[in-house]
C-alpha cells in the first residue's frame, strides 16, 4: 500500500509540473483542467467555564492542501488537512448525453483509493435524467445544503460541552440525512423550484438510524429507513429564500422483533436579501429526535451581513444562538458573535482572512456554562 501511495503521488507531482499546458487544453491523458488550493491559518481560542479550568490555546493549522486533475469524463483529486490523518485520493467518473431538451448524466466516485481498506468506498454515485423543467436522480448522493451563516472566519465556543448550530443537530448544520440513498425529483418553475427526495435505505448503509431491541438489552436490530424530504427555493429581485423539511420512518427487517420507537423530523428556513453591496441573511433550524421515551428538540437561529468593498475586500458580521434540546440540567444555550474581514494578499490569487468571535453559554450545569473568545488569521491560495 505504501508503494502504491508513493507511485500515485509521484505521478500526480509529475502531472502537476505540466499544469501550464493543461490550461491550454493540451494536457496528457485528456486532462483539460487543473485546480487546487493551499490553506494555512493561525488560531487563538480562550474558554472560561463557570466551573472548571480555563484554557487558552494557540495553534497553527493546515486548513487544506488539495489538487484536482480533470478531463471531460474523469477527475483525480488528492487532498489532506489537519482534521484527517490520511491523505485522501479520490477518483471520479462522469458523463453527460443530450438529445434536444433532454439529458442524462451519470456520476461515480471511488473515495480514498490510496487509504486503509476500512476507509475505501464510494462517494456520490448516481444517475440523473430530465429536461429544463424536471429531472429525476437515483443513487447515493449528498443532500441539498441550504444552511448559511455569513463569513464567520472565527467563531468561539466552550472547549468542553460547547453548543452551536453545527453540533446540536444529528447530520450537522445542514440537517443532512446520514448515508442517504434513494431518489430525488427536481422541478424548476422560473423563480421557484421544488425538490422531493425519498430515502430508501437500510441500517447496513445508514447505521446512524439503527433500531434497538425493546427487551432491555439495547441490541441493534437490522432496520429499514424510508421517509420524505421536500424542499422549495425562491430567487427573484435580490431575494433568495429556501426551506427544507424531512420526516423519517423506521421498521425492523425482522417483523417479529419488538423495537424501541424511533422518530426523526427536521425543518430549516434560510433567506437572504441583496441590497447594493450588502447581503443580509438569516436562518432558523429545528429537529426532533425521539428514541423510546426520550425526545430531544434542538434549535438554532442566526442573522448575518456581508458587505463587498472595493479591491476584492469584504467585511462581515454574524450572530447565532443554539439550544441542544436536552431536558433538565443537561440543557445548554449558546449565543455567538463574530466579525470578519477578507482581502487579497498582494495578488488576487491569495486571500487573507481575519476574524474574531465571542460566545456566551448558559446551563444549570456549570461545567458547560461560561464564556469563550477566538481569533483567526487565514491565508488561502487557489488556482
């Protein structure tokens, strides 16, 4: 495996040296485009719980190093960052055929082909067909992501037990359905468009939704997962509004086994208004997770503004609040503010971002209540 990795990276390095010719459409093996990014940042984080030890952490992080070589029908990507111990090598194949207003498109990704066998697998794999008005997609693919919260270069939080719009929801800030497999219908009607996704999964591929036996053992039970995830988008005259909802249904594959009841529902509304150089946005998200007699209903909301300045510069500010939906002493609510600035760093290809953030969190449990602050400087080069 190490030898394979070495050969793979050596081949990519050799190809990258020829990058200028790719831009002219004359790359080897049909490669017509090279894109990549290098990101590095300096961070500061201070956390002061009402009970427990305060901490101050300075860090320097590689945000991302990646390169992607693309042709008309395939792409090879190598990526690495400080949050992943492995170097990921992903291979994509895709193709599109058109006939009049109709089209078909196929996409498949083999993920982490040079990593450990346990991490090898598929990324998005789907087939899609349609026309200018409607299309149907079937396979495994990422859910539509509507969440938006402004620039937010640096956002603060308690080092232990901090809650925010990203971690209070199962599936993250975008309310994703974990391990989605199924189909999705998209309809475009001018300024308004609709989508309806139907998950068709089982617990072998979506383990986050596995049922448990109702016999006191808590043993996992092979499960089927279905449901519906409709969404609507509106865009006109500088106004952009999006809404999404989902409800999941669970059943045991062995119908003779009694299981603990499980429910999952969620909804999200995101809107923005472009007013000259300023873009003003807001969002609200909620989710209900029921497992047996325990219901957890986390919520999050926020507002932000981003102003575009001259010379490629921009400034932004954001506010958000989140509640983890727990009951009693485990409940926690956070409020965060952030301010950000972005500017070209000597040349337009390199961007420098600076940000500061503060957070306050309340809870009856003092170890998860308190305040925090943060700061970040980040440089990114994209080509």
